[in-house]
C-alpha cells in the first residue's frame, strides 16, 4: 500500500526483549490485551489497531514499548507509527548512526539478518541519502540516535495510518497537535465508532478572544476532532525517553475520565514502567507545559553557575512556587506538586531537552536565531509555552492583589522568573545572565508567601479553562 513501510517480522524476538512473558498484578500480557480488546468491542480476527502520531523521542519510545510488550500477539494487535516522509538524515548523523550500529552486536546482527546493513554503509560513505522514516523502520529515532529501538511498522500517509485506529497516541509537539488533528478529523467523518486518544504532548496555547484562556493539547484534539474530552487522556511523568527504553525504572500517570484511565493504566504498565491513574487531567497537563518553561531557566542557571548545587536549589524553590501559583489560577483544587508531579518537574529540570537548550544558550553553543527546532533534539516546547503563559497571565482582566503593594496587578507580576524568561527568549531584551538576577533579587519575597496566596483560593479564575 502506498506510503507504508512494512517492518518484517523478527522471529527472534518472541517475547519482551527476548525475555519470558511477564505477569503484572496477576495478569499476563495477553490477558491485559484481551481485557482492553473487550472494552473496545474487538472480536476474534479483528486486531486492536494502535497508532502513534508523531515520531519524536518519547512518541517513538512509547510505541516501541508497546511493540516490545504486545507485538508478538500479531493476531490480536497491530502497532504502527506515523511520521512525515522526506526528512533526510545528514551526512554527519549518518556517520554517527553507523558507529552506533557497529558498537552494538545485537543491532548489527539484526540489520545484517534483515539485509538492511548495506544502506547504512552507503549512508556513511555519502553514496545514498537515508531518511528519518526509513531508519525508524529499523528502530532508529532521528532525535535519539544513540538508543536503538525495536523495528516498527512506519506509515507515512496520515489517512492510511489513522482512519481505522482504535487507540491513538499523540506524540506530536503541542505546537503541531492542532494542525495535524484537524487533518485527521477529515478522515474520521465516516467512522461509526470513535477512537480513544492518549496525548503525550506537553505545552499549551493561549487564546485572548473572547476571554483570556488556556488551551491544552487534549482540548486542541477535542476541538479539532469533536471527540469528547472523556475519550482523550494525558500521560505524563518523570521520563527521559532513552532511559526508559533502556529499562531504567520509571513511573507515570495517565490522567482523564473514569471511563478509561484505570483500564489503560493496567494495559500500559510494565515491570520497569509503572503507570498510575489520576482524575486531575488539567493539573497534570498544565504542569507538563509549565515544567518545560522552567526547565529552560534551570539549564541557564546550571551553566552560568558551573553547576552550583546551591544556585540550582534556590532556582528550584522559586520556580516551583511559581508553578503552584499558576496552577491555582487554573484549577479550584489542583493536585499538590508532590509525588510524580514533583518528580516529573525534577527530572525535566535535571535532564530534559528544555534544560539542555537553556544550558546551550547560556554557554553560547546555541543562539535564539536558530529557532526552537534543534537537530537531534526536536522541538523545544518550552519556548512557545513561555510566550503562551506570559501572554495569558499578563492580562489585566485577571488581576490579583499584590501582597506588598496591596493593589491590583496582572498575575504575571508575581512570577519574576517567567517574566525574565520571556524577556530573554521572546522579547530578546536581556541576555541569559538575567536569570541569575531574577533569583538573586534582594526585593524578592519568600516563595512561601506566593504559595500561601495560591492556596488561599482567591486566585482561581474558572474562565481560564473555558473550552470554547
């Protein structure tokens, strides 16, 4: 079929990465799959169709985890991933990819067995051009070359990928989610049933008309497709994609309606990747965007202070108080910044692509003129999120009482780090060194006061999450 790259069956991988079938809470992999199939009304001979949309690092790893866990049950499930065609792999990346292949005997043997090794030799020599969708078929994500994945079925035609999907994984950046799902909606008009969607996107949009409000990726998907929000969930947690695929122990939360979240948490859970469920979709999704905002600043602080633990801890205290403050504007009873939410923030500030970006900016190894789509990393989602949160929180119509001046101010006036990041990244009025001034300002009050203001329930602005 046009636009499809078939991944040949690798008969040497019968179970999860060569291991025996595992049990999770008393249920085997096949039993978990059967439970989800029954919930989605799948009959014998009609496989469950899981489709990943977007093939960045986390989107590719997420689909690869499912392929590793369930791919051997070919009569019951089909797993495929869509990415845009035509993205060429440059010569330097092809050379590095060749080095990675030859350093891993298992990967080398796999490619030789599948008669795919020669094209990587030719790519290294410059005798042919490799493409991102082509290498993904063999298990290489362009944004994560050093971590070989399992082979995946790759589809480059969006309509073909999604038209009959039962479970869709949104692995797109938040900045691309609306556009792609508006296109997808055209292909779902004739569907009898609706798919269930899990969004991995972390980021937001701000809309100022008719009233200032925030738009999260799950809302973008619902608005674009007409699928009820109860059938769209968000999954987030402390996850560095390459580490999770390399079996570092991790946990995450799938958030959304009672209708699906517990069933999907059970389905997604693996021995090294524990998935809990939670009903507070908004807090988790907004925090997913906020942590990317503040991770850029964390990278700057680390670079500018030569990894000073003291400076980084001061920054952490201040930025988390701003995050708590902002979530209390958006939700009446937001979940506390603790447990997985806090861990997700911590790992992103410690080792996410946004922290990496801030670090490189402060070191002068990247410039703002290069944009927010970086080769080998993908989209730096924190940049657009900085602008969205600043625009939203600078509206006078959302004014709060300043604790010292005792007069109404826009909410952003109580977020000095967010204001500084906006001046550095968006307005480009300040250098990265300004982030240090933001955390060392003698006039800044104790972050505890900001948290107390947030928890006083006087901040909540229900219109900020108005869906229309």
